[in-house]
């Protein structure tokens, strides 16, 4: 028996063009093509018989069974280099091959002489025997293809398939890795911070008429920036603040301090977002709602809370005592792209 010894270097240094075959190898390839064609015809004939039986066309199925009997026998004879038996001739000279299979091949020959007398229900049994025989011939042929009829062209085809598989795996892995990296560590886009004011905890309604925004510049990523939002008269009185820090998921940010100033330049509200001893943001009860935002990593009490957006509409809503005559809101913030985060 011939085995293909495949080494790693063969994948890279063996020729990329099909090899020139010797005359014996050309003959082997011809034999394999004949056998493959014969197996395909046998399979097609079995399918035709099955369709006839399903359609209750018993007599037509018997005629095709008679032809299939000689096809199966002659395929085995041809495969083993023996003389074929003409159609209609006596099959008693045919020697049934030995097999270790549980379902022995060529059992249908027991019924070949009385095929026309068989009942319709018995034809299904013969079809099963014929299928078992086909599977035996297919298995034996494949064994021969990988042993006696093996050529250098088979080795070339094997290496080619492995090369294609490896290239496909590399491209697939690269493709998946690229998009996973883009999802896991997105690059920050140009966008804006938006602030909405609302009346109170009981009246949380926001509207586009009570909103201010400032752009986030990519050049400021990684740096502390104090964003200053001027408020008009319609937004000067409120008891709640909604902060939309981003419009993109997967971006880290730190909101160090929120401060609100009145028209006289007096600070009337101030809050730092730091980690409390219970590892939640300090004064957690002041947070009415947090949407599409989570803490970014394990942090220690007293540290500024580092957060990361988990959706495309992140919000942080705070409530406090009603403020009047508010003119400016200041946010001290820093944006960080996830792939630039330094591990602790």
C-alpha cells in the first residue's frame, strides 16, 4: 500500500504546477476516471429505481434492476481486471468477493433468477442489498485510489487543497480579527457632547429646545479638556441634567467634575464623579439614570470613575435641588480610545 508522506516544507516548496506523469501513472489516472464514471452511473441507476418504487412502477423497476445487476457485477470484474459478463448471460461464474462489512455485498444475486416473480414488497429489500453493494464498491475503489492507483498528481492535488485551506483560514482569520478589533477597539469619530436640562426627578421630560452641545475634537483625545456650555434664559432654571457624552459605542471617557455657575460668576453646583468605598460612583443616589454606559475597569475608592460607552445613545442623568439663574455648565473631561488604554 502506498501512503503520501506530507512534510511541512512540501506545502511551501513543492511545485505549484501539476507534475508530468509517467506512462504507468497516466494509465492509473485513466483507470480512476473510468471507475469514477462507473460509480456515478451506478448511483444514478439506484436513484432511478428508488423513484420508480416510490411511484409504484414495479415492472419498470424490475427491468432496471435486471440491468443494474449486470452493472454491479461487471464493475467489480472490471475493477479487479477480470473479463466482463455480457448482459443476459449466466452469472453463476461470478465469484462474490469477501468483505468484512456487516452488510455483505452482492446479496441481491440470490434473487436475480426470479426477479420477475418477486412481490412488490420484496423489491425494497433487493434495493437495500444493491445499495449495500454499491457502498462496498465505492469503499473498495477509494482504497485503491489511495494505494495501488496513487500517482504524483494525487499528491499535488492534496497539497493544493491544503494550501487553499490554509490561505482561506488566514484570510478568514484576518477578516474576522479586523472587524473584531474595529468592534472591540473603535476609533473615535468626530461628534458632540450634548447637555439637556429638565425640571426635576418627577418631571424628566427633555426637548431639543433645551439642549446645548459642543464638538469633541480628535486632537484632544487623551487630554483633559474643560468644556464650557453657555445657557440661554430658557435653560436657566432646572433640577436635572442629562449628559450625552458621546454618540458612539466602545469609547472610554473620564468625567472628573461638573460645575454650574450663575450670572454673577458664582458656582451654584459642583460634583465630582469618583469611586466610593462600595466601588460605586460617590453619591450614587444623585444618578437618576445611566444608559449605554458602564465602568470601564476595576478601580479603587477615591479614583475618578473611568467609563465606557456600550451603545450608540449613552446618557448620564443627574438630579439635584432646583437651580435658578444658571448661565454656564462646565465639564472637565478626558476621552480615551480603548486601544490606547494603558493596563494597570
